[in-house]
C-alpha cells in the first residue's frame, strides 16, 4: 500500500517560510537538497511522519498562482482556541475560530485557518471525533 510522505509547496522567501513553519507548526528541517537554481527543504515535527517540502526556486520574484484547485493542508492540535490565541499573541493573522456541527447540533469539528507567507492555507483542527 502507498504511504503519504510529504506535500510540496513553492515558496519565494525560504528563510521567512522556515521561520513561519517552525513558529506556527513546530516543524524543522530534517533534510535539505541544494542545487544551483533551487533548493528542497523537508520539514517535520515530532507529532507525525508526514512532511512538508518547501521548494525554493532561487531568484523567483513573482508570487506563485495557486489556481482554483488548491485547498489547504490540515494539522491537528489539542485546543484550537488556545492555539489561535498563541498565534495571535505572536502577531500572526488567523481567521476566526469556527465550529462545524451536524443537524442535531453535535460538534463535528472546531477549527481556524491561517496562511503561510506565500498564501497557502493551513487548517488548524482541534483533536475531536474524526480529527485525531
């Protein structure tokens, strides 16, 4: 069977992106490949085996277009409200904390979104139900 190992995003400012992913998601580089025109940096934290690959095309000035097919990357935390407050306290802009409920009012998910320096959306979900 296949095992998901990473998802890749292209970034314009590698150092800014590394700082963002470290501060917001606790992810640090675990592998790096540098070439003349580009670098690949793989980020991971102790919570999971899955990685985010940052691809930095050196000298790129134009922002990347995400198109209408990209959605988001999702992570899970113990307390979405507390995590949102932590990030707001550090000066990051987040979207509002939301709750998703079924027709009977049962909580299905508590979450908020934040964007990385290149505008990629990250959904921060609270550990609950399906989201563990």
